């Protein structure tokens, strides 16, 4: 057999053992491969843990009301106003309040509440709500607590209120909720963004309870749910709605909690099988009554029959449920701006105020904008508050706010008083005696005897009526805000 050329080394037989050098090289390669694999696995685990901390952490960790020192407060209203608003604006506010002292009340207390943009009340007093939330006595002469609630939103009245993680203000989606006492102490937090749990959306909050719309993330299993701080979920009840993504449905729904009743209303077109309005017992969640879609259109002028009607506000009184509706054209859904396809557009629209008997849901009256605002057509009912058999109604008429004090007498609505002011409606409240509203830089007070309009010279952010009957005004802006109490 010929031997191989001298420059070509002979290969060992296939079954010949590898040389020690080759074995060492192969073992080294295996170790390097194993080490690289282990390092890659550790790296992926670390990245996963970091991502879970950043993006998958429970929403409850975002709720952390941090106590803050009390700020200016007391019965020396002029001093508090000057410290917060400055001398010139403080003098202007006091001068504007002086002429209405006899009809509305004189200033009895004030408190700095910078960081707040709205007001609520409870049996103990008044709370200024916002990124900085302040719990106050009924006449604003003392501070119960002040806290920075960060990105959370505080809602409700009574004790407790609730602080919420709301990732989407348009739909009202809630990722976490926590009861918050009037001393601004957080109670047990509930994470509603758990995998496999129905999505939760805010409809209303009042008297220490939350009314939610719940649905699966892919739609379906629509429900109303009531929660309180002790029992958690008090009840849940099925809600018959047209098929739609949960966020779209939530942006269309209006809900309200009232005396013994919870009500939900949705946009409608003639011929739909699902009810237009649903009422359930507030204590048990049992359905009390529904209003058929066609029944609503039958109660209206035929000009409404071909279009859609969408609710803009709900209010529940002692004997009546009031539903504010508006007709209009549909627009395509835009994820960028949260546009609702069923919401009426500013280009056109007719206003309807529907009155339903609270006991059985029968339609007692339907007022269109010709009856509510005969001189100039209104484009939307922006505010609706009921107390007993009376209601405050705020209509938008271009750049104006048209206010009505309405009483239902023997099933018929009677307009007792009206007022009109410039600017966007910022607050509306009423009790057994009076209606109070804020728009632009003006405050309006209406009762059985007088209608008072006062131009304060600074923006009015909200109004409220304290348990003592004091009228409370929230004045200022993001950089400075003060609450003032007026009492007869």
C-alpha cells in the first residue's frame, strides 16, 4: 500500500482514542458553552425581574397618600385670601362678596388648598380634592388633614371617599381602589387589574360607596357592581348592553347612586332590544325596572326618531330620576382622543330632559330645549343635581351657561328661577334651600326669593354646600387655590 505524501499527516483510525490535547480542548469548549448559557439565563431572569417590577407591579403600590403640613386656615378670611391670592385679588374677592352677604352669607372661614381642583362634602365637613387633597371642617376654620395623593384621583362623598388608579380618564378604567377616611388615612387597597379579573370602570361614587361597570377584557359579561369599604363587593348584577369593547361601552355609560336606587343609562337608537335605562335596588342589586328604547322615542317629538340619543347626566331625587339626553351625529372612534362614536357632536344636537318615576320607571315628562331654553337653543345639559322633588339644571348655550331651578309638582316640571353667566360650568350644587353654581369667574346662588350673580375676579374652580348649609367656593388655579365658606 502506498504511503501518503510526506506533507499530509496520516489520520488516526476512526476508533482510535483522542489525544490528551484534543480532549482538553473539547472540554474547554464545553465549559465555555455552559458558562455562556448560564450567564445568558441569569441575564434573562434579571431582565424579567426588573421588567416585572417596572411594568407588572401591583397598581396598589401607586396609592400612597403622603401627609403634608397644614397651611393657612381660619376665620380671618381676609388674611388667608391675601396670603394665597395676593393683596389685589384678595381685596377684589372681598369686595365682590360684600353685596351678597345678606342673601347668601358672610365669609366665616377660609383655607389654602393649592393643588385642589374640586370639592366634596361629608357629614364632618368639606374636602378639597386634587393632587394635594385637604380635609376641612364644615366652615373652613380648621384643617383635619392634608395629603399629597400623587397621580391618584380621589372621588366620592361621605366617609370614606376613595382614591383610585385611573389609567384612562376617558373610559374611567380603574386599576386599583382604596377607601380613604376623612383624616386621609388609606384602608385596604383592592387591585382590580389582576389577570383573569373583569375590567372595572367608574360610574359614580357617593355616601362611602362606589358604583362600577365590570366586563371581561374581550367584552361580554357586562355587570353593575356596588362596593363599600367593609364588605368589598356588596352585589353585582347583569347589565344588558349592545356588544362593544368594554372601554367604548364605559365611555358611553352614565351611572348614578341615589336614595335607595342605582341607575345606569346608555346611548340609544330606535328599535334596539337592550333597555335605555336600568334601575336596581341600591341595597340588594335586584333589578327594579327598565325603560325600553322605543318607549323613550315614543315620548319625544318625531324629529328625534331617525337619530341617536346619548345621556350626558343623571340625577336621582326622592320621587324622580332625571336623565339628560342629547341627539346628534355619530363620529368614528379615534383612539388618539378617546372620541366616542355614540357621543353627540358639537356641530348639531337637541337637548332632552327626561323625568322618570323612581318607583316604576314610567316616563312622566320629556322637556326639549325649546321648553328649557326658549330664547336660544341649548347644545347640551352639562350639570344635573337633584334634591327631593327639585333639581338644578345647567345647560350650555355657546359660551354661556343657562341655569334652571326646577321643581316637579304633580308630575309636571315647573321652572322656578333662571340665571345666565359667561364661561365654562365648573361646579353645581343644591340642597333643600338653594342652587349654587360656578362658571368662569362668577358664582350664582338661586333660592325661592332671590337670584344672585357675583363676579369675583378670579376663576371659580368648584362650589359646594356644607352640612351646616354654608356655601363653599373654591377659587384660584393650579398655582394658588383657596376655599371660602359663606354662612348666613
